[in-house]
C-alpha cells in the first residue's frame, strides 16, 4: 500500500473513531438531560405538595404530609431521598429509600447545621434544591436526590459502541490484508531482501555503538500556581468571582430565580490573619455554599446567595450578625455590607459587582446603617438596554455605510 493511501485511511479511521465516541457520549448526555428536565417538574410538584400540606397542618409529623411523601416515593422509583432543613434549626424532615445515602447515623442527624451532605454519584444521581415558603414568613430548604441514569441503561449504549468499533476494526483488517496481497513482491525478490537485511543487522551487532556518558535529564512536574481556593483563607480567589457570578446569574435566569451578591468589608482586618479565616469558615457553614464565597480585597468577603432576593439577603445578614463573635467589632470595626440582586434582570457578574460596590461605599459605621442594598428598577433597566442596543445598531449601520 502507498504511503498516501495509508495516511488518508488513518485519518478517516480516526474521524470515524471520534464520531463513534461522540455519538455514544451524546446518547448518555441526552438521556441525562431528558431525565433532569422530568425530575425538575416532579420536584416542583413535590415542593408545591409540601407547601400545601404544611400550610394546612404546620407540622412535619402530620399523617397527611407523611402519606403524600410516601405516595411520591411510590410513584417515582428514582426518588432516593427527601430532606427539609433550615440553617439555624437543622433537619426538620428526612425520608430516604436507602440508608447508604446518608453520611452520618440517624442518631447524629439532629446535630447537623448548615447544608447536609450525602453519599451519591454525581454522574448517575442529581440533587435538586428549592425553597419551601410557609405562610406567613417561614422558609425552609427542600433537597431531593434522584437517580438520573441506572447503570443497566448504559449497557445498550456501550454495546452499540463496541459493535461499531468491531466493524471498523474488521474493515481495517480487510484493507490491510488486501493491500498486503496486492503489493506482495515475488518470493525470490523478497528472500534476497531478507538476506540483505540480515547482513546489515549482523554488521550492526558486530560493531556496537559506544555508550553515551551524557547524564539523563530529570523529569520535573511543573508546579501548580493556583487552585480553586486560596490555601491561606480557604475562600475562592477574587479573580474567579466575576466569571463564577456570571455563570450563577445565567443559571438563575434559566430557572427564573433571584440571586444576590453581598460584599462584606471589615476595616482593619487582614485576610492573612486567623480572625479572617475563622470569619470565612463561619460564613461558609452558616450563610452560603463553600464554593460561592470569595476573597474581596485585603479585608473583605464576597458572598453569592442563589435564590435569594434583596430583602431575604438582608434578613440573612442580620441573623448572621447576631451570632457574630463580639470581639470582632471591638478589635476592628463593624462589618459594612453592600448588596445587589438580579431582580428579574439579565445582567452579568461585572454589572452586579459594580452595583454592590456602590452600595458598599454608602454603608455606615453603625448597626442601623451598616447594610445597604442597591434596589434596581427592572423597567428602567429594560429601557436602558433597549436604548443601548439601538445606539449600537445605529453605529454599526453608520460604519457599514462609510
């Protein structure tokens, strides 16, 4: 076979191999996406059913609520766990299909505060979190774990991929043997070439090459400059804040949820101190997810609060300040906070940070005015975006005509 044919066939084979892999992965991703959309609908119904049940009897131990959740487990075999909890009071209700999903024994669950953790595979399972609002002003968090993909469902996908790979391998072998037969040399010529090769090899063996005295270079692993979290404070790096905030804003817009950004600053506190690290850990365990708290300047913390409006975020901060170590305001100064929320707008992380920074500048030094929120007007924001897009289109037309 010619070198050109081999190169072309190798390229085609690699493209086919890549296509088989992409096709198989696409089937798996499509299956997960379909299940996730279905479970979001089921979870919405579960949340609504729980809100209605608690609005009537206002007790997690009511027979009506337990019966409704039991029916939900029977109707949805993929529902693995349902848990209702709050940051301050811990777990109020828990029902699991299998105890293996729990990270702690049942006797220790009452002591859990903050976000409960569970044992599940993030590829085959999914955890959906939503808030449960109980009149007049009580709000709980509802977590449900669903089985996205059963391992047995992957067998047909892998089986089809293996069949396609075997077909490709069979075609490759056929092309190889056909080309070898078509380009075979006469037997005598082939034997002569073999004798020539052996003579050359014998001469090479009889005169071995001198050993090289050059040292073998050592292989060093390049150092990792950064990770997701700062090793000094345990918080996310500030340079990652804008990108992560933009992603969370897109997710909130897709789910039609609110989102708030809190910029907290304590003058005189340095982020390399032990007090800063203790404050950061307290925020991670009582206010926000661990990966949604970032460094901000030398004496500040940035906190992303998903599914939280401006008013809810202010209430959360006031509750946190009540439990704050009293030695911090005495040694440094009162925490000053600036807050801004999405409030139904389609904005990016940079704009939300600018709004929160503007609110932070107006925060005072007393407990009454240390929290300032930026209250946006969605109507005026839409008018601003419309005028901005119109001016950009006019500029593009003027540039095209010139």
